[in-house]
C-alpha cells in the first residue's frame, strides 16, 4: 500500500481505549529487540501441541535465572493484583560471528563485557486487559542497587551510573531490580536476549518490511545507505536498522527508540499473517529458534505461565497496546546523558495503577526518529473489523492524558523512519 508522510502537528493524541473490537494475537507487538524472542515463544506456545510446548520450555528452563529478592509467583497470573509486569532486556554481547559489526565496542578490554542497551517494561493490566510497553533510554543516569553476581560476589549500590551498566553489576536479576526500584513496580518476570540473535528470528520469518522516510538513511557506523521507501530487511540488515541512530534526523538514542517501534509493528503484521500463524510447522520452527536464544527468569520458564500470559493479551486490540518512552530531562552534568523526569513518570505509573486507559499527547513527528504516515487516499481501505460474536460491548472510559514529555505511539499507528538524507544532503 502506498503511503504519504504526514507533516508534524501538535496536539496529536494516541489513545489506549478499551473498545469492542479485537485483533488477532497482538502480543506479537510487544517487543523491540529482545521482545521479538519472547513474543515468538508466547504466540507459538499458544498454537502448537502440548508436548512440543513442554519440550521447548524445558530447554528454556535449563538457563533460567533466579530474580534476587523476588517472592514466589502465584500459579495463576490472575492472582497478581495490579496487573502483570514483564521485563525484556537486550544485551550487546560481542558474539564472534557478529563482533565486527559493533566496531569499537567489541575491541580491546571491554569486548568481554555486556551492556543492557534495551530495557523494556511490559505492563499487562487487570481486566479490562491493556498493554503498555515502557522503554528506558540507555543513556539514563540513575543509582544502581546492590546486586549479587552469578558467582555470588556482592556489588554495592552506586549513587550515579548509566542504566545500561546494570547487567555488569549483576546480570538479568540486577537489571530487573534496577528497573523495579526506579519505577516502583513489582516485576516477577524477566527475559534476556543478545542483539545478534535478532538476526535468527528475522530470517526465520522471511524478513520484516519497514518504511524509510525523508530522503533515506545513511549511517557509516552501522553501514546503512538506504534510499527512501519500503524495504524488506533480513539478517544483518535487521540488526543495522535496530541499532542506527546516526542515520536518523535527530541522531539521538531517544530517536532510535521511536524508530525501533516501527520495527515492532511491522514484525507484528508479519507474525499475524496467514503465512505464519496458519502454519503449525512455521510456528514450531520460530519457537525452536526462539528458545535457543532466550535467557528467562525462573518464573518465566514455566510453560503454563507462558500460556497464561499469551491468553491474557491475545484479544487486546492494537489501539490498546501503547509504546512509550520513560520520561527524561537533560542531565545538568552531561548534555549527552539524561536523568529521570519523576513528576511525569509518576503520572504514568498512577494511570497504570488505576487501570485507566492512557492517551499519548506528544507528537511523534517532533522527536526526529519517525514521521507518521497515512494510507494512499486512492488505496482500497481495509475491511472494518467486527465485534466478537456474543461479546458484551465494553463501557466507554475516559482516557488519561499523559504529560507531553512522554513520547509514544500505539501499535495501530503507522510510521516511517525519519531518515537523515534530507537534512544532510
């Protein structure tokens, strides 16, 4: 479908409402980098035979990680009051087959370490079910809590560190503890995957279609030189696209987050296509690819928990799945870093605690990461969705306007990368 870019406008509202219409398997939308892996596991788990699910999750459990200080998780996620939180973490470890693409990051003394460069909190509300995905910028400066390493050694708390240093401070458990203390949210489930494994997932589904806006993208750091227009990205191109920030109009890590959300929605459309969801063999192949690359918390390795999470969100409409960036302000000590905007964050957490629909008021065109698009006026419109037979229409609820300092989009929004070619010539 042809699309046209849409000029920036103020006052745009992306609203998460509890509507009567549903979309199939929208949990596929809950991912950025690491979320790709977990989404495939959950979607596949809901559609394959029970013996296969048990076999796959048994493989996952072998590498499961205990979360420090976590109370036992109830056998039924419905018993978790205030909704369910799941942390998805993406690390930049220097895997030999991909290290050359990470440049200076994978040479010298730091090559053996890992950084948690993707930190995404997925909140699944109580009934009525809504999904809110909160991305935490990698350049966010915060205190780190005391954490225990895999070898049992203790790392003391810090007063000021970059959030992506939490992995080195104590692995997945420490990242989970860090995000929990920053957000004030209890997070019983977590999972981690390396950036390089995104390549395997993208190849397994035949690539993802993304949209390049402005005049195109050029980024010498990731090796991208792509013209404007639609592009199917596979293999290494997927990793290049997810990592680029110098190729975007703004060039910041915040712009990169909004651009990655385009990949999420595009991947979701691929995952819910008939070529994938209607083919059990393809689903099983995707699931086996996923479990080879995921490191879950012990709480997430239970096959019944995976099924429950999938069932809890499978009928959430795209409009009710909202991706937001954790609100930040410029770090007064370093213009290249950011610090929490606690006042704006409190408004977000309060809305989630009250199980209220949220409305994003920030204009996505203003961030320099994406530009919104509209369908070609001459294109044939998609057929209207119909309510689920026998379903009772949900009552209308008033959405809470989030502060303008919280960028975001819903899973129903269409965007293109805000390429830098127009600006740089």
